[in-house]
C-alpha cells in the first residue's frame, strides 16, 4: 500500500479503507468543484474580473454584507456575553430551557427564521409596530439584515463563551478579592482578559457565518440593488442570468475572505493557548 | 460530582459577606432580564409567529395546505433527499473520523481543513460550485446534455448540494470524541485477536454512540432545512424540484402566508425535535466540546 | 489576639461543616489547622478570609469584628492550594496586583516587589508568566502576592498539596522563615501531620466540623485528650484498661501498672489507655524486661522500614481480655503495634512466630468517661440485636471502641443482683417501663445508661440538661466525649420552675448557663449553645425534643428517685436516644473529667 510510507505504524486496521474513502469523497465533493471554480474565475480576463468584482453594485453589496455582519457580530459580542454570563453564573427558573433554546437558530432552517423574523419586524408585526411608532423601520432595510444576521451568529458566540466563562477559575476571583479588588476591578482585570480569546473567536465565527448567510436574510432584506442587496444574493442573480463567470468571480472573492477568517480563528486559538498554558520547564 | 462542586461554590458565593448588596442583586436581575428580553425578541417571537400565522385562519386552512399536491411533493422530495444524504454522510463521518483520529499521517491537517470548509463557505457558493461543474456552461455541462443526464435543476443536484453542506457534522462530532477516548481499548481488542469489524462494532461504536447520534440528528436537521445551496441548484420547479424550504419561499412570495407558515411549522417542529434529542443526549452525560 | 473565632458555625445544605468553633490565635503565631479532608478546616479558613459567610458566631481580626465584612476589606493574604496565579499577568503584575488596587505609586510598588521577591528567593524572575515557572516557583509567587499589601494575617490553604516531596520541604522552610522574619500571624490548613509538626507553634485538630483539641505539637502528641487525636497524630495502640486505687490493669491477669497519681478513694472503672508503638519494649522473658510488664505475646508480622522496624504482636491468653482498639482493623483480635529502633533490633533480633514479653515505658490515659459500650438485655437474642443497632455501631466505630454484650435476665423485673460490673456506658433498648431498668442498672454500678429506641437516626442536635448543679461536671465530661464523635450541635438547656417571680429567677438561670458554657469550653474545649426555659422540666425537654427526630438527650442526675419522679414522663418509653449520667451526690465521681487530671504515667 502506498499509504504505508507516509503514516506512522499502528496495530489498528482499516487505514487503507477509511483513508481511501475519505480522500475519494473529499476529492469528488470538495476539490473537484473548487478546481472548477478556480478555473472558471481564472479563465476570466483580469479586467473582466475587476469589472465584476469592483462594480458599483458589488461594492454596495460588500458594504451591506460586511457592514451588517460586523454590526451583528458586535451586537452578539455584547448580548452574547451577557447571555453566556447569565447562563453560567446565575441560577434562575427556566435556566436549562433557555440554555437548550440557544441552539435554536442553528437547528431551525434559515428560510423559516427568515420569514418569521420578517413578519415579526415588519411595520405591522409584533415588534415592528412599536419600532415603527418611533419611525424606525426594520424590515426591508439594513437594520433588518443586521437583526437576521445577529440571530444567526448568536449561538456561535454564546457557545464559544460559555465554556470560557465557566473556566475562569473561581480561585482567581477569590484571590483577587482577598487582595482587595472590587468586583468591577476583578471583572476588568481578571475575567475579561481570561475570556478575551474566546470573545475574539466567537466574534470571528459569528462574523464569518453572517457574511455567507443567505436564507434568513433575503426575506427581511429589501433586495434593492446598491441598498439592501447582500453579496450572496448578487451571486444568485448572476447565476440566474447564466453569468457563471461573474458568479465565480464574486464567489472566489468571498471564498478568499472566508479563508482569511478561518486563518484568523486558528491564529487566535494558538495565541490564546500560548499565552495561558504551561510551555516552559 | 462536578455538579455538586459547582452547587457548593454557588452556595458559598451566596453567603459571602458583602456579596448581596442592593447593587449586585439588582445587577444580577438586570442581566437576567436583558438576556431573556434579547432571546424573547429574537428567538421566541419568531417561533411563536410561525404557529400563530399558520393557524391564523383556523385548523382547516392549516390542513388544506398539506392537501396541495405541490406541498406534498415538496415534503416527499425533502424526505427522499435526506434519506440519501444522511446515511452517506454518516458513512463518511465514520470513515473520516476513524482515519483521522486513529492514525498519524502526513496531510492530516489538510484533510481536516477540507472537512471544515463547508461550514465556513456561504451556502450560495456551495451551490454555485456544483452549478459551475454540472450546469449548462459548466465543465461537464455538454457531456451531461449529450447523454441526457440532468443533475442541476433535478434531484441529483439537490442531493449533492445537501451532501456538501452537511457532510462535516458527523465527522466534526466524532473526530474530537475519538481522539479524546484514545486507542487503548481498540488496541487491546486487536491484541486479543478481534478482527477489524468486530473491533469497530463491539468496541469503538458503543463508545462513540452518543456523539454519533448527535452528529446524525444535526446533519439531518441541516439537510432538510438547507436553503441557499439547494436554492441555487434546484431551479425552483414547482412540484418537481422544490424542497420544503424552497416551497416556503414560493408560497411566501405568492402572499400565501398561511401556507408558507404551515410548511414552516413542520420544519420548526423538526428543529424542536432535534433540540429535544440533543438535550436528552446531553443528559446521558455526553459533553460537547 | 490576632484571630479570634467565637462559636463559628457553617452549614452546607443542612449538614454542619463547621460546628461551634471558638479559637484564639496570638500575634505572630503560626497556627496549623490539621485534620482529615472533609473535616471543615478549609471552610473555616475561607470563612476567616471572608470568602464564605458563617451561619452563626463571630470572627475578629486584631480585635476588629469582620464577620460581615467583605473579603477585600479584611486585609488578609490568602495562598491557595493550586496557586491561583493570574495566568495572563507576569510575576510583577501578580505581585503588584494588591498594590495597584490600592493605587500605590509605581516606584513604591517596585520597591515592595523587590523586597518580596528577595523574601521568597525569586529575584530576577519578574517578567516571567506563571506558565513559565515550576510549581514550587509559582507557589512562591503566590506567597509573595499574598504578602504584598502587608496583611495582618496570612492564610494558607494546603499550600504544598500539589508539589512533590522535595520541593515541598524546601518551600516549607521558606514559609517558616518568611513568617518568622515578618512576624505575621499565620494560619495554615493541612491534612499532613508531618507538615503540621514542622511548622506549627500550635496545632488545632479538626474532625467532623469540630475543633477537637488545640495545643503545642509535642503536648498533643504526648497527652492527647481524645481517641481521634491519639490515633490521628502518629500511630497509637488504644487499650481498654481498668483503673483502680491499685493502678491500671489490662485483661484478666492482675498485672498492674502502678499509677503515679492514683487517687485512693477511686472505685474501679474502665479507662482508655494510649500506648505509642515506640514506647513498648520487647524482651525474651519477663526477667529481661527493663520496663513494667504488660503482657506476653507472639510476633505476628515484621516489617522493615528503614530506620525503624515495625512489629505486630499478638497478645497471649493472659492479656486476651485486654481490648485493643485500633483504627484499621475491625477484627477483635488483640494485636499491638510496636516499633523498634536499630539498636534494639541488634540487641534482640526477632523472627516471626517468636514468643516475647512486652513492657511499656510510658503510657497515657485518656480522660474520656465513655470508654466502651456494654449492651444489656434480658436474653441473648435481644442483646445481639441491640448490639447491631445502627446508631450504636456508628458511635462505636467512630469512637474506635468495642460493644460488649451482657445478658441480664432480671433487667426487666429490675429485681435481684446484676452479674459482673459494667464496662463503659451501658446500653439498653427503649421499651415501656425503661425508667425502672435504668434505675436498677445505675444502682448496680453502671455510671451512664444509654436508652436506644429502635431505628433512632444519627443525631444532628444533642440536648444537654442536668437536674442539679452537682451533676454538671460528670454530665459535661460525658457530653464532650460523645460530641467529639458525632457531627451534631450541642445545646445546653437550663430550666427553671415557672413559680415565683421571674425577675428574681432569671439572673440565677443566666448565671448557671454561663457557668455551664465556660466550664464546657475551658475544661473540654466543647462549645455549646445555651437556652433558658421556664416551666416543668420534663415537659419543656419533651417540647424541645418534639421539634425534630434527629436529636439526642443527655440527662445528668444526682438522685435516682428522680427517674421515677420528675423525669418519669421522659423515661416512660423514650422515642429519642437518651443518655442518663448518674453522679451520686455524696461522693466525687470516679472518672476525672478534666484534661489536667489526665496525667502521663511514667514507669521505670
């Protein structure tokens, strides 16, 4: 077997079978399509590529997609921290049910959350009507997009923060308290720095998720070119017009950004670990 | 044990001198209230609105939705595609986790990155990849047309797109679990003369069964509910290539809100069921990392 | 006094983890709280630090009542078992943390940090992160950090627990040195007796939430007052012996050890003797013995352990009656643990199975009146059943003592004579007319009678009452002896008759309460609550008992007719465990309750 050369010996059987199946599956399902995308984008003339990727409409969609995603992730940073903190540190009736509910946006089909959010935040919806009274229109504006993206990113933020907050050793806070620190000081100097890597990871995850989100956004966004049109929608429109090259160009831009984000998460992880876990001696 | 320790710590904290000042108690309830309000607005209200709208014209109107042949075909298509996708992805998850968790080889982290990829990529791009491959102007477009095989805008396309989007779930659940549990028991079984399959079915599978269930239900929920990728490859042909989420979009855009939310209510129930299974799996002591 | 604890009590989920602890720690003293894990010592330390509140009692630091003060206002330094260093901060930031909180200027902070790092000999490691330090270094940083704000009191919670033996010893020396240099009052919690001996000015031993004994290490080792301390501090053979005017004797053979301070008028009774393994001499024959003979025996096991040789010697027939109570073995076989130094081994080499003669250089008699239990019932079967009573066996196990069985056919009729004398506390089953049986037993030489209802649960509260002040001493001694072995609160109930003017009665009653409390505290180290009630004695006690089934009543009497008189209703058919302590009014009681009287016996 050729596999023997590059793997370390083991008494366990099944490497050839599982490795073969895994690589075949991944090649067919991931590598082949990726190659098609690269070739499709690469076959474009450079100026065509730039024209598609930097068109006014594309730039408008980037602004909305990345801007709203950033806002949503920031919102989640604040509320996600409060929710995670509440769930880990406090005891209150219904805590377990709330904890289980956090995963809802993850399990719920995006189309469902899309139409449901739209009807809740529409001008005549349960919440939308009160906001409309203050002249705030949520549905069919960038605010609506942000709300939908916040919902999508929320479980990622909370689930990343929960273990991190639980891991802040009680002893550390106790120690700080016996040394004379007030609670706010303990929070600022001990809790926050310990949870910081998790916050950054959660932020990045929520952001990455939001940038690519499609289903829950298209219902609540107005889908007006330049104003409320997200980048994934622009790709779909290119595809529907059978402009595969244009779609591939936009898609490769988004893919590159996704890779950068993934890389960032890994860097944050290793940074956080290097900082806190024993390495010397 | 761990829970007991946490409880003791909470109890100790509660009695700590200078702890329960008006300010801290107020802050505690404020934070709880903020959390609950946030979740109520963003989660509970939409969930409730699904059912309220679905039943807004009474039970009859709700049930009428499911008499519609297009709706029925959407449900059937969703179930059929999930019935193909979930077992295949389970098989892949088991193979990939065995290969990655049990062996050390070069290129392992590359495989892991490929497995993580669909989670990081927009579903629209996922769908687009297959359009580029099998679409009319795609790599295999002409060849497929010549042989009269349709993948895009047909069932195979939907299945492939769902597979791409959901294959990481089982593997992502099993790999860390198998790594954490280690190889000792398998190696013991092998040295006692057990065969490969026996080792797998009698030793490994029982150890990871909760993680497997967890991964499979997540995979199923995401497959049935996938919208973006399927939307790109399906072509939205009523009664032929629309799955439930796509059908919701069609009904919604026709201003048939009762119909849209009635179909949505089914998928919501599926999500609730998924969460219930997930919670009960966690109650067995299985902990997700 | 630097640290003063006054009746500190802490409960977790209904269980009392710190039980009425009172303690004074002097300025600059190094005090070690020693005890098995789960004994409540860490909880007590955290209560002093202000990390946990107390349910009852007061805590003062340097005369300032801090009971309700938050941890950060108490000015203590606390060192944790797992260091609890701030992992994202350098050594500098960790040590300067408390100074920053206090807004000290940078130059002053730096100077203080230098001084502290020199103190714990970690100069030059200022910029390291905790992850870059070894365990021992981390704990040194933790000590420096705890001292930075010049706390009045240094608290250490098992600070060496996570370190290996060699580093542990080094760090121990450092901490002792730092403590001496700064003269800071220090309280350290540990379960390691070696550590306690090495560090402590005084040791306090905690078990089951109770502070059992406090004293200098050598004192506690040589003259423990309780079985627990005798066996927890070093190894000890506990033997039941009979003490009389002639001295001590073990078993049936009349070998007696002359008691140095044997009081002539003492009537024969059972005591618990402590024999340290190193104080036992092994000789080939009685003639060769340089010390006082105690028994013949056969060598059962020889273990070589470096400097010392450990022997297990089975006692011969002559001494078989001597009951040896040992912590680890439940078997009733009379073994003695003996250790011998190298030179003894050379003079008289031993082999397994060899017959030897044992002598003792010094022994110590525990001042506990509850030496053992003797179950008393009219038939063999009833006696066996009572001996298996859950509460009784629990008590006997905790007190590391035996339950003897004695059949008394005339127990129920309460007529005629009893068989032999009763050893320790006599136990009977609760039934109708228990009062007469109790009276009959007390008349025939029993000193305490425990009446046990079937299925009586382990008590959470022990009520104490005596009918007459002359019964106080004996009742308190028995109460203290019992309470050391159960995790229950002690409540003394004083009851005055309702008749007459309350105004005149109250001061009298209060004084009796104070006397009771101070004697319990001073003589037995037992802290108890006190309550004053007015009315009929039996009725008031019954009312208090009715509050919960998990209670036990200790009743001290001086006059046997009271059993059938004012206490008749209580003794009719007791539903709660009831311990009657009898102190005849006319003569002093046999057992010396006071610690002071528990004298060391020196022979040869």
